[in-house]
C-alpha cells in the first residue's frame, strides 16, 4: 500500500525530436528495425545486413530521490517478447526456383551475416549459339506458310497456262464402220442376198481465229486472274514477314521477361531470408514473414509463367522459320535491322499502294471482265449468227468425202475436217467444190436485250467498287504510314531511357563499392535497366513490323 506525501515527484522526461534512439532488449536498435520492416517492401533498407551504427546519446538518468516508500518494481510485463515460437514458419517451403534454360544460375539465398554479390549482367548468359533476326528472315522461305502461298500462285499460273493452251489448235481423228445385209428380187423373181461393209476415217481440226472467240476470252480472263494472284502473293509474303517479325519480337520479349522474373525471384528470396532472420531474433512479426513468403511464391509463379510464354513464343517462331527453336537463345540486338529501315515519302507510298493492292487489282479486273461481258452481249444481240461452209471432194453434198471447212462468225471458231472412205464405195463421179453461207438474226430477242442491260449495270457496279476501293486503300495507307513514323520515332525515346537506366546502374554499383548502397539497390537498378532494355526491344520490333506492313501495302522496300 502506498502512502501519499508531499514529496516532489521525479521529473518526467518528455520525448522530443532530439531524444536518443530507443534501445530494446539485447541492445537492438528498435527504431531502426521498425523503419527497416516498414520499408522492407521497397527493398534497399531491409536488405542491409549490418544494423545502422547509431551512437546512442548517453542521457544521465535523474538521481533517485530518497523516499520511505520502496520504488515500484515495474517488472517489464513479461510478455515474453512475442514468443511466437517462430510459429515455425519454415522459410517458405524453400520457394522452388524453376529450372530455366536461358538465364544464369540463381543466386543462393543469403543469410544476414553474408555479403552476397548481385547479378552483374542484365541479359541471360548465352551458352548456346544465338539465333539472330537475320537468320529468322532467311528461314522464312522454309516455312509451311510460305510454301502454301507458293502453291496458290502456282495453281493460278497453271490455270492461266491451261487457258492459253485451249486457245490454240485442237486436232483429232474419228472413224465410222458399218455393215449392211439384205435381199433383193430381180424382175425374173430370183431372190439374191446382198451385204455391204463401209468405213470412213475423219481427221478434224479447229482453231479460234477471231478475237472474241470464247477460248481467247477465257485465256485473257485467266491471265488477268494470274496477275492478281501475283500481287496477292507479293503482299501476302510481306505480311508473312510481318508475322515473323512479330513472332521474333514476342520471343525476345519473353526471353527478357524471364530474365527480369528471375531477378525478381532472387530479390524476393533475399528479402524473405532477411525477414526470417529478423523474426528469429524476435525483431519481425509473423505477418512480415508471411508477406515475404507470399512475395517469393508469387515471384516463383512469375518465373514459371515467363518460361511457359518463352516456350510458346519459340515454338511459334520455329513454325514460321522451319526450325526447331525450343532450346535457342535469341539475339536481342535489333539495332542494325532498325537502322536499315527507310520510309518512303507519303506521296510515293500512296502511288505504290494504288498499284500494289490486291483488292484494288481485283476490283480493276472485275471492271475489265464487266467490259468484256458488255461487248459480248452487244455482239450477240446485234451480229447475226453467221457461218460459212466449204467442201471439196467426190460425192454429193450430203455424203461428200474429201476436205470440208466451216467458220462460225459469232463464236469465232474455224474448223476443218477431211473424210476418207476406207471400206466400200468411195463415191461416184469426180471431185467437186461446194460453198455455203448461212445466217440468222432475231428481230425480237428479249433474252439478249436483258443480258445486255444486266452486263451494263454490272459494269457500273464494278466501276463504283473501284472508286470505293481506292479510297479504302488510301485511308489504310495513311494509317499505316502514321504508325510507321510514330514507331520509328519511339525507338529513340526508348534508347534514351536505356541510357538513363544504364547511368543509374553504374551509379548504384559505384555507391555499393563505396559502402553507400546495398546489394538490393544494385539488383533493383539492374531490374529497372532490364525492363528498359525490354521496352526498347519492343519498340524496335514495332518499328520493324510497321515498316514491313507499309512495305506490304505499297510494294516499296521499307524494312530489311
């Protein structure tokens, strides 16, 4: 029981901005520890393996005042310094580090007493020969997609050749064989059996001689289709090249992301080891350790995801180049390829697009086809169906052997044949010549009139489609040109960013050598530089692909 007295109380020491640092059990600097734990997520402070050497200000305690009352024993409330019996939070079931073929071996998890050197490189070690961008372009012709485009063009070429051949001379041989038997009775009533055997051989030939012959028109149409197929092939190859550049860029980005993810895993493992060491000394809470474990596990999942993305990107690129790239290391140096990009002027690009567009070429072909259809309909309606026949040889006009010819003026086909009897009678009398002309004209022909009007309307539609397609090509060209310009300019900005982060990394390493920066700060600077390098690579790939797309639209060389 305490007694009240008028003795003066000991002076109360109030906290001020200049008070000495709080010192916990076993001489642990509690304030520095709390600051380290609060800033642990940021990395650098928590990573310091040596406590901050702050010399405590020796404050002389107030002299004990005499009192009859024995001082209160403030038994420091034995809260058993959070005997969290470290809840045996096994330092994150040894967050598994996935085996990744590209980056270098992960750094071992440090203990607080160790000094762990940070990774000195940003890109992974290239143990295997690198697969370069130029090798990818050279392998494009070995892909199945390229062979498919070639076969499509070859099919159009064969069709054009077949149509052209059908416009040439056609020749053939035919024959007939006949047998007849019967009986006849003469004037005296005698019945006689009679029989006869006859046979002929006919050699015939035909040739479309007039320009509007069907075979000639078909050959011209097939040639126009082949011209469109050639333009389509060239543009599809350019777009296939764009797909290859995108696939290469995706694979390189995945490779860089894998390196960044592994550096992030190394950083999170360091933080986990440090927080676990603090918790073993009762200077970190269970929640802090659990948060560090979660961060390490998340980083490990990010490594697995990055590795899977790299495998998928390699497979896609290998399909386009016709090679197995499952274990390839891709070169990230695209500076030479980007330096070779030279965009044409917008006016020249517009002219090239008007001549190189397969859609526009197909629309113009449709106009030509419609014009041919109108001409054919007009000729069929206004020109009489006329044919000229001539023959020479023995026999009558109905059963003449020898040479005969015929010209159909409406179809433009000239045909000739020679008939030679081989069995039986070869005809009576000498050879003779016969010439015939036939013509017919429909005064009223609604079907032909309707076909002519339909052909004229279809011609107008085709001409309008060309105008619409020209506007579409121009708009597409302007958009593609703008995208290529912006992409080319963004490369310089990304390169400047890489330069800045390179300087920051150099500074961080210099500060580390002077004892002013931690390994974590250096690792953070390396990760930031790797991210900037990845962004530069993405900008370079975008510059290449947009230039290739512009080249595919114009037919002008703009990308390597």
